[in-house]
C-alpha cells in the first residue's frame, strides 16, 4: 500500500507507473483505492463509477476497470456534503461528520472488493488517500492505516520533495503514527526531486536514522505526467501551460465542484490550442474562440457561483461577438432556461433560471445515467465517450440534437445559430476523430496528437522512469 505525507505527493502516478512496470514483467496486477474523494470519475466496464485515477491505473495494468478498484468514492457537493458511491452505485449523501459514523459500516464493502481483486491477481497495488498522518481521523479510518491494519498490508510512505519540508514530513509522519501502524511501514519513497540527488544524501540518511525506515527510491520529477489525467481538482491550481502563438484559444471557467475535467486534457495536449483556465476573480478572455462550460457535481450551486463571478456576462458577450460555447454535462444543463430540483437532490428543492442560451429545461433526478456511449455527431463524425449525469433535459433545441447514439437516440442540443452546443457526452475530445473535427471547424488546423497513443506512451515512459529509480524486486519482496 502506498500512502503519502499529504495530498498530491504523487501516489496515483506512482501506482500507475508501477502497475505498468509489473505488468510488463508478466504479473497480473490490479490497482485498488479503498476510499477516494474526487469529482473526476470514470464509468467502469461493469457499469459503475470509480475515481479517474483508478481507471488510469487499470489501463496501465492492461485490464478493464471495475467498481471493486475503488469501492468507496466520495463526490463533494456543496450544501449537502458529499455523494457516497459504494461499489459503483450511489449509496446516499452525508455531511463530513455524518460520514465519520458511517465508515465502519462501509469497511466490509472495502474488504470484500479487496478480496475480489486479490482472487484474480498476482499483485494488488493499493493507494491511500490524503495523508497517513491525519491522526485526528484515525479512529474511523478506512482509507489509510485503518485499511492497512484491517487487511494486513505493508505500507510504503511517499514524500514530495518538490513542495519542501520532506524531511519533516516523513519524520513527522513516523512521530505521530500509532506504533502498530508504524510497524506496517516497509520504507519510504521520495518523489518529484529536481536537481542533483547527491545533494540530498545527508537528508535521506537523516530520515532513515529518525524513522528506522529504509529508503526505497528517490524519484526525479516526471514532467510528462501532464499528459495523464489528474486525480482531483488540486491539479487545476497548478501553473498553466500557455501557448501565445496558438491558432485556437479555449477559455474554461473553473467553478466549485467541477467534475470530469479530464475532458479538457486532450485539448491541452494540442500544440495549436491555448487552453485558458479562468478562476473566479478573473474575466474570460475577450479573444477566446471557444468557451467550454465543464461538468459540475452541483449544477445549481455552480450556476450561482458562475453568476457571482460575472462569468454569465462574459459568456453572453462572447456569444454576441460570434463565439462558440460548448456545455458538457452540468455545463449543458446551465445553458438552458431553467434547472429544476424538485426532490432536493443537490440542496433545497426548487428551480433556478439558467443562462438562457439554449431553449431547454432540465429536471434533476436521483437516477444516475452511467454508460459508455458511441454514436455520430450531427456533422457525420463518429465518437466514443461516456455518460455520467443525474437529470433529464428537454426543449425545442433538442430537436436539433448534437449527436445520435448508436441506437439512433438523439443526444444533446444546438441553438438555432449553431454556436451554442450542449451534450451529456464526456470524453469527446479524447476521441481523435472528434477533436480533429472541432479543431478544423474552429480554424486551428489538423490535430497534432494521437491522444490514446500519447497516454500509452506516457505510461510506458513512467514505468521505465520508476524502474530506473525504484528497486522493484525489493519492493515486491514486501508483498504479503
């Protein structure tokens, strides 16, 4: 099990790379994360949903994703806490304090899924959540040491040297851990190093002396990780890769509870695209060619936040200037005349006025659509993606569907002038055919990336990177 001294230390990436590395050695590898908190989710091959990071790790291992790889998924929602997904299906919602009391009741599901994976694998790579040193949460923990103790799994602690203070982080983790928890730790890995490793030899020796844990790897920063989907929204605060000479500028307002934002990754990978993440307090760039409203776990709250930031004014001005707007999932719902929540799925029951850029109305419901989808958009281009949403959308602009699914069902809506588009299909831009069509339509020229190939190549390079800097044989020797 790989736990961290904090969030965003590289646990997900290391598990993905090791999954690919051990798979290349001929082992049957499965990824596992007992509990994840993320609105970046994926539809599994067995019809549920898990965190996007575990779907990527399954891909790295060359196996279909399964709900058992992430049995507890918490999807943050404003006003009502988090939606709780258990083994791929919505279990309910809870506030943080309420969820603490539920954890031990959920542990049997976690252990059941772990046993299910063990039965079909030679090696299970387990990812912890957040920080191993959150002793305030230890009593009810099922994500870190609570799981490790329950399943008797050896632990490797990962520290992030790039953020600074890695010696204190690792030594402090040992200091606050319960002795029985600390006894499970087989060693530590220092991740994201930049510069000359010889300069940190004394630091590494200080950690070994203070903790008694052996050093298992010293991993240089892997810059190509930008080509892989991020686990959660922390990544959206990282510095942006801007391209001032790009032919196409795409603006994306970043709203609370943003969901499935990996929809944007393939566009970010295009050399002719300048993708601008616009945070509250900033204005959408007036020279944007395309504005994308991404998905949201809480459409109504996101719509209120959008108006509070003034993004609604910016989007209306963008449309008046002849720009194009694409709403994805929750963004699609926001583009309509109204969004109704009669059952209080997201908060207090009621309805709110939408942006009015599409003649549609959405009614939220407790039934979640979770399915992989294929079809053809209205320009005759095939696509492959997935749907993950709660709500039904109807209206006059649905008579101009954005696409037709493989069974002929119309999907999405397009405004009369063709410049405002809404769809429930995620993963559109990961499909090279669709991305090429959008780039051509918006004057950015041909696509410069084969996206699936890019992800596969990056996973291979990550595996090679970790094999170089981590002793895989020694690591494997710790496995039960």
